[in-house]
């Protein structure tokens, strides 16, 4: 109700929420997203060239964040093999 007189007098409506119109600080720029996609494709292609057990070890260590002991346990092998 306070800003209704602005509309009657022809002033622009600035009653929009400034928080809603602020840019998202966590948004990703399109060029960064393309670079990330290209990097992900290159990593997937390189991992695909590895033997199966090496793929498993890599994915468990890097993607899943397991330590060597947990990776060895998950794969049923020694820590030295990981």
C-alpha cells in the first residue's frame, strides 16, 4: 500500500524484491560449463581405456573418495594392489 501512490503518479514500479533479482553467486557461466563437460568427456574416455580393475580402483578412489584401505576392501584385494 505504501508504494501504490508511485503507480498513480507514473513512477516506475520498483517494488520487486531485490533478492529475487540478484544474480546467483553459485551459477556457472556457459563457457565454464562447456569446459567442464569437455573435461568430463576426456576423463571418461581415458578411464574407458583402462583395464576393468584399474577402472574400478580409479572410480572408487577418485569419484567415491574412498581411501586405499576401503578401496581394497571393496575390491577384495590387498592395499598394495590398489
